[in-house]
C-alpha cells in the first residue's frame, strides 16, 4: 500500500499525461478540465477520505463534511474503494451537503441545484465527461498504487 505522499506524487505526475490523452479525444478544453479534475480527484476526493489522510487534512476546517463517510464506511471496503461506486458516493455526499446549504438559503432549493447541473451537462457534455472520467481515473491510480485495485471484500471472494 502506497503512502499518502506517494499517492500525491503519482497524482501530480499523471495529471498532465491524462489531460493530454483526454485532449486528443475530446478537445483541448476538455483536456485542461480533465487534468484539473484528475488532480482534484486524487488530492481532495481520494478513497482515503475514510481515514485520517492527507486528502482529509486538505479539507481543513471543512473536514467534518466527511464525518458520515468516515463513520459509515470501513476502510478499503466496496463502498469507499469500489470502482465507480466509491466516487459516486463521495460526489453524492458533496451534493447532499450543497443541497442542505441551498435549503438553508432563502429562495434556493436542491432541485434548482440539480437542474443547473443537468443543464451544464447538456450544454457541455465533453467537459462533464472529462470531469467524471478524470475523477474515476484518479481513483484507479490510487487503487493500483495500493497494490490491488479491488476492494477487500472482492479479494476475499476471489480466494474462495
């Protein structure tokens, strides 16, 4: 299992090549978005937010946002480190917090936030795809650096 610093170095190293690959397929704007999203995914939205990690520390005073994630999900479980599902849960948690803030603001609602996100995806599909693919790619890099890209539950099942 790689250290937090090794994860960070690898994320920084691979963000530019990843952005270049995406740029070749989806265009230069999507490539820039992909490189930035890869960095954000690896440095701030790491699967290791379920532990006291560098990624959690980067959230500073907002670390408490990840309390439900840390409390409910065992480390390296299907739910925290599972391909796609871990990324989806982290994004849904952030969306939930954003929705709560929206609900507390006068004249705002979660449905408006979701509607704005859907409109953004419709207007900029290449950018949205670049963000989602890059967040997930940064997770795969993390899992590969840990030595086994499958969550611990999946490893136990494969041994049987």
